[in-house]
C-alpha cells in the first residue's frame, strides 16, 4: 500500500485541474485494501473515501478532504475456454486500452470498437463506457468488488450491475460503496466486427480496407485514427472526453425539434424514445469552439469541454451551466453531465 499525504491531483485527472487530497492510497491486492479498511475502522477514521480510476471522467470542484483510493491490481487471467468463448478476469488497475491491445494481440475478439477510450478497467465497469456501437456491458459477465464499509468481497452478475447507457448500480444506489477489484469478460475466438456505427464503414473504405478481409488490428487502428481526429489528447489539452450524456427523450419531443431542424441526427432507442446527440445541440447553440474564461468547448466536437490552461473546476462548471441553460432554452431538453463532479464550490 502506498500512502501519499497532501497529494497533488493535477496529474491524476485528465482535465488537469489543480486540487489536493488529504491522502492518496494505492493498493496492489485485495488483501492490502481490506487491511487498509480494517485499520481505518479500528482507528475510528470516518473521513470520506473516493475511489478513482484513470481520472478521465471526473471534475474536481475543490480539494478532497479525505482519502482517494486507487487500484494497482493488474493481473490478467484466462479463467475458462468454452467452444468459441474465452473468459478472462482482468484487474481493475489495468489501463483500459492496454487491455484492448492485449485482447487484440491474443486474438480474443469483441473489444476493438472500444479502442483508445481513456481510463482503467475498474472504471469501465462502473461507467459502462461505450463507443462506435459497443458498450463495456456487452462483454462483462461479472464484477468482483470490495465493500468499503465491511471489507467483504462481493460478486455482482452483469444483471445485478443494472447496466444501461453510461450507467450502472455503482453510479446510483451503490455509489461510493464498493471498490471494483476485477472485471470478468467474455470474448470470442472468432472475429465478428460491428461496423454499423455511422462513419465506420466509410472510414475503412477510405483506407482501402474491404470488409471481407478486415482484421481486428485494422479495425482497432481505424477506431484509434477516428478518435484521434475528433477528440483532444488530454496530454495537450485537458479534457474528460464527452462532458455530457446524449439525452434520451420521448419521441414527441424529438418530433417537435424536427419541425425546426428537419435533419437533427438521432438514434432510435425503443419505439417511444430517441437519443439526440448533445454535441449537435451545443453546436446549434453556437458554443462550438467558444470559451468562457479558461474553460472552452472543443472546436472539433462540442460535447467535449476543455481546460485552456489553469482552469479551475469552478470555471468548467460555469461553462457547463451556461451550456445547459442555452440548450434547455433552445430545445427544452436538460442535458446532464456524464463527468462525475467531486467536492463542492465554496
Ligand atoms: N455532432 C455535431 N456537432 C458536434 C458533435 C457532434 O453536430 O460538435 C453530431 C455529429 O455530426 C453526429 C452526432 O452528433 O451526427 C454524433 O456525434 P459523434 O458520432 O461524434 O458521437 P457523440 O454522440 O457526440 C458518443 C459518445 C462518445 C463516443 C462517440 C462515438 C456519449 C456521451 N459520447 O459521442 O464517447 O466516442 O459517441 O461512438 O455517448 C466519451 O464517452 O467520453 C466518448 C467520447
């Protein structure tokens, strides 16, 4: 267990926000985490605990008065092979894209469309990360987690995780209650690519790649190119990927919008609901490429808010609220952040 008192957090969140935690605790095994929780209990320490992954989906509004936990559990183990299926248990501290690369190199198929998503494996199971028509939940069978109150290990089935679009039980009723230690994935020995997400087939064709002889390496590298073209590199421009979720609205709301905007992009969710890209609405409000102090809206993708240099959590939050107000005034839809806010504005 590595404990760092008064830990600076700027390099631990991809927004690059300056903040500090009273303590940062990194554990390398389940036993280390359980010992830490036990000692805390014995000493009567009731200060807040917050578990972090790669810091790619959080916004620090203030310093964190408590302990931030981080997993250093990085084992990858094949637990079974059954016909076409391969079952793999992956430590929460493995960097997500290292895991995707490992799977592609091992000829285990399924995760290619989720290439280059920032963050770690534990957070993938909390956030249900997704891109290009795939979501983490499509491949997750079980999640192992430690109860931060009792130290007990619990296994959650995918059903118990209550997965939905960018959602799981770990973001709602069990928020801040469990530390994910391992995620169990089911991948395939056969390559069955999903190319139906708008733009993906066109990108492959533009590279001269035919679907019939497409390889998983080619699909992965194409996804990486698309993402690099559209999304800012946090090393260069602080950001947390999509800042807002795409709202799911009743069909009547969508039809009302089409009266003024006949070509509004959308995805059907079910017979009564439609998902509308928040980035499109933000662009229609004139925010794309604009800034608000040191916080900006990325010029190539309006769903991404960026730190133009030394922005505070308060600056980003101010931009967020202005955008929310404009989108609501124009479209009557309240867009909700996907990013998790930590701390509070004094
Ligand atoms: N659009 C605009 N203007 C913009 C941005 C988007 O008009 O500034 C339009 C696009 O033209 C397109 C539609 O909105 O018609 C959708 O855009 P895009 O395909 O870029 O995807 P998105 O809906 O904005 C979602 C995910 C991304 C994921 C992409 C690709 C969410 C919140 N975001 O974005 O995930 O990479 O689809 O699958 O669902 C992330 O979560 O951090 C993330 C990057």
